[in-house]
């Protein structure tokens, strides 16, 4: 099940810059799609299937994003798929495209995700829904997303001795890369003092520890390896693994949006956390390990969460994320640079686009096209992310 | 005018004073405990039992982690937009017997500065919000104050 038998080619990558632009998600998605098609040198009319990552913030067109983008690009009869998996929607879209290619249903597939985000906290869908855990956590607890990030951060401080300055240094690192990325919303370096001076949102985390919500769009053109060769790209960047695993019972880490964990009273907990299992599934499928990585793009919803990912990707042992950061291993010039795109710290989250944007960054890095952010000699990259309600999301790309 | 006290969610807790308890369900076949209550089928993938009985959860536990909300959360959280926002504290509490972590608001006035990971806390009845006719009741966690040793 591992290795290059499951490779698909990344022919093109494109993004609409992240920001608050005041337009519809459709406009962003179409621009990102056109950029990816141009990058691939593929005509829209030659695309055989389109996969849209849905948004829940754009009304009905958002729930049928694949068709929405296909119509906006001009109906041409392509097979359509729309997927939703919260923050993991992009990885699901990549995987839907990949399985169509590997099964022979399509040679070349367009993947698009776009969002137009609200101001402030994400909020649950409207109406009274006492059976919906996402509604309940707001109604009963006022537990916003940053509240969960605060819980994780405080626990790291208590268990591993992480400090507020460690968290701030994640922002310092990511903002330095964001300053070099024309697609990032925040292209300005941030100092540790500026993080410390920003308002506390959810103790112990401050405004600059927590990612914003943004408008943005990202798109990929994926194809079979045969199509890529015929298209004149014999050595494309390849997607070698896509992990979309679910948790195992009992899940013993309090997970957004849950009010409680599973009970481990009757069943022994699995030997690894859900996040660690997301990465392990990707490594196994690709036939590689963390020691093979040139770089990683991880979901830094908060600064502290980035340190958690280091451990769960196996870049270091449990509890040693802050040490890895302090050593510079995850910074420019380090052993395994993390979030060379600038990360969510520099982008802000555009939910259905974000996991696709992570793959765009890997593509540019592996091609050597990342400009001032280039990680020299990058050969293998991983993305990692987790969607609300138990959606794993990790992509491994190689060159 | 007197308001009626109504649980914000039916069937999640019961009792008053020292008798206040969160209510979960336990699978008769494998012993797994669920909160919020699971009434349809056991979620242990190796079980599939459908005999789930209501069970009170442990009254005391230890702090797994804690945080607060410095900004007004969006609806459906209820707060008076006319009044200045007062932060609330959230506590995730590890229950030893159930081997699970349950999230709740801390009792009014308990700030993060008074909490620590591992500290013993107990569950108590609390007011979530009030409107014209109803006092919406919920569960709170508060630090255990030990009786002075004699
Ligand atoms: Zn059972």
C-alpha cells in the first residue's frame, strides 16, 4: 500500500491572496482556479472532473462548491464532487480527486476551496439545535474556538514547562516567513514584545497567538502520472499520501467542539493521540518517516498548537516541541522548517481553502519556486491539519 | 415576579446542594460511560450494546486544564449587550472513576489565577443566565475547600 504506486502529479497550484476583500467566495475561488490552470498549462475545457471544498458561510452555493465553481468557470460537462470536512475539507477534496485519478475515472482534476469569513469568532449555524454539540458548546459554555486553544496551551505549560515566550516565538518565526509571502494576509514581522503586548483572548493566549479568520482561495490541478508525461512534465511534484483517518475510541484528548472526552473506563486508550495517528497513516502510506522530511506545513490555529504538532508529527518526542523550536530546528536553515508559508499566523484561516493552500506551498517549495522562502533542496514535505468532529488531514508530497 | 429554574439542557444533571450531580449513561455490556449522555447505542466499536442506563458522574475531579473568555462569545451564548462583558472561566476536569475529561464553566468569581492543573474541584449547581420568566441552570466547577483539620 506504500510508495509511488499511488502517486498523482501536481501540475498546477494557484491562490487568491488571503485578506478581507469583501467579495464572494466564488470570485476568490475562480481566480485561484484560473491561476492553477495557468500554472499547469491546462485549459479548463480539458479538465475532466472538478472537486470543490465546501464553505458553510456562503449559503447554498457554498454547500455545492464543486458545481458553483464549475458554473462560474463556464459549464463544460466535467464530473463534479463537493466535500465538507470543516478545516479538513481541502484534504478531502485532494483525496477525492486523487481517488478518481488512481481509479482511472479521470486523468486531470481541478481542486478548489474558497471562503469569505465573518468578522470575529466563528459561530455555529443559526437556529436552536440542542442536539448539535457545536451549538451546545456555545449555548451552555460559551466555549469559542480560542477557548479550546487556551486549554491546550495551559496544559502544555503545566506538563512540559512551555512558556508564553515559547508561544510568542512561534509567531515571530511564522511572521518572518509571512513577510516574504505575497499571498499572506499579514506580511509584517511581529516581535515577541508585540505578542506579549496584545490583549489576552483566552488565558494564557493573546490575540497574536491566535489565528484570524480570512477570505482566501487555493486551487490545484492534479493528474495521472501518464497525463503529466504526455503533458511534458516527466518529473512533477507528486502527492504520495493523503491521510483522512478518523479517531479511535476512546478519544481521551478533549477535542473541539466536544464538551467531554470519551471514557477510558472500559476500553484501554489507543497508544497514540488522534493527531499522531493522522501523521502516522500518511507516513505509512508514503513509505517514509519524519526523518525524511525537508519541511512541514502544520495547522497553527494557535502558536501553542504548532508545538503540539511537532510532537505529533514525530519531529521530536512528547513534551519537547518548545525545545525543538528554541534550537531553531523548525526555523529557516533548521533541520525541518515548519510553516515556511507563514502558516495560519500570517494567513488567518480560510477554512475550505487552507488545507489546499498547504499543498500549494509544498508544491512551490518542492519545485524550487518559493522565492525568498525557499527551503534549499526540499524533496519531501508533509501537511497536517485536523477538521472539527474527527477529520484527519495530512498530505505528503515529494519531488 | 419569580422566575422558574429550568436546566439549560434536560437530563444532563440533577439534584441540589451536595446532592448535585452530572448525569451520564453507562453501557450495561462493556461499562463505558458517556457524557453528554448516549441513549441510543454504545460507542465502543467492540461492543454495540444498546442497554444504556443513566448514571451520576463523580462529584469531584482534578483540573485537566483551564482558560477564560475575555471577549463576549457569539450567540447562542446569552449575554446582555448593554452590560460590560465579564469574563468567565472554563475548566476541563478529569474524573478518575470514569476516566474522562468534562468541560464546564467555573463558579462565578473563580479566575484562572486561582486554578492549577491537578487541583481538586467539585461540581455544583449554577446559574447560566436569566430572562423574564426563566433562570437557566447549568453545572459549575469550583475548587474544593478542605475542612480545617481538627
Ligand atoms: Zn458498550
